[in-house]
């Protein structure tokens, strides 16, 4: 059993990692934390423009032995590896029960213009979403449904909030995400690129099931999801091509944000994969 290289939480490297729990330091350093084996594994395998995303990895001896494949991938990526005591990991971690691995990663958000240039067929737009857990879960849902991009508007939660990263369970490293885009600009640019923009709202005048039955969901689509408490303001709904509600067939009052997002994104994904679905935006 090798002796941990970092004994004291007062180590300079530990202090530098610990401060990334705060947004202002993340922005200054353009670094964020990824915790747990799944997130660290995805970070170790990710590169942006050929540059490895994982910069540094702190691991307990036990975690290093249990996840030898992740340690190997981190070394292959050129990340600095620190064997650390459980005390050190607990000091860096933002979770109640750390899993023994904490990675320091480079920012990986994508310019909005690059997302438009890639002509995406399925996009999730988070407008004024403030809860980090919800944002991370919607990112995970978008990834699972095969969306090609996520956009966080300028009034939404920080993409690199530790709770957001944790809730995405590695999806941060799977698809491009643009941050800080005004919702008006996002909607207008997507529409100009030939993407149909739909607002998801429980009070929408169109029913998701009916839209699917009519065959209107097969083309490039962006879903706009609003704030957890008050949804989408009228001025935002007015910008979109249609306001669509997820039908409630039972007695539930409503669906939470992440559940509604999953339903909407999967509905579009299924329609686009159907025969004749998802026409190219270059087609008339």
C-alpha cells in the first residue's frame, strides 16, 4: 500500500482545488471539480481541440486500487496524480460521502456560434433555470435522448456548480453546452438556422400527444424549459414557434422540470428517428 503523497489539507495543491467549490474562483481559474468514478472516468477520456480536459486527480489509495482503469486513463491524459488521505479528499469534496476520486477539469463550454454551425437537430434550452440539480439532470436527459446541444441562458445556474456536475453523472463531457446566452438571442438564432423552437409549459395551447399524432415533431427542434417555480414568462413564450404542454392523464398537479424535459426530449427523439423524421435543415 503506497503512502499518500498529500497528508495535510493545508497543502497548496489541496487549497487550490478546494477553492473551486466557489464560482468566482472557478471563473478565475477556468477550472471545475468532477467527483466520483463516473464523472472522473468521462473527464479522463475527454479532449477539447486535442487538449485533455482532466488536469489533476486526487485519489485515496483504496480508490486508486479499485479504479485502476481510471488512474491509468488519467495518466494517459497527462493529468497530475495525487494519492491523498481520506481527510484530504473530504476537504476537497462537496459531497457528504466522497467516493475517493476528485478531478480538476478545464472548462469545456462551447461558443453558441459553434453550436449553430453544427446545425443541431435536437437542442435543450434552459431559460432561468436556477436549481443546479435540475440543470444537471436535464443535461443528463438531453444526453440520453441524443440531443446535440444544451444552452444555458444568461440567467441560469452555473454549468460548473458542483451539484450540477454531480447531477449530470458525466454528461458534461458528452455534448456541447453553451452558457450565458440571452434567451432572446438563443431563440432568434435557432429559428434563423431552421430549428423549430417549442416552449414547454403546462399551460400551453398545444398538446404534446396531439403534436406527435399530427406528425409535426420530426424536424429539427429546440425545447425551451423555464424556471422551476414560475415556468416561462409570457414574453419568452411569445418568442417561440409554439407553446406545448405535456398532457396529465392522471391526478398529478404537474410534472417537475427534469421529468417534463425528459418526456419532451424523448418525444422529439422518437419522432426524428421515425421514417422520414428529422429532415435536414437545408431541405425546403
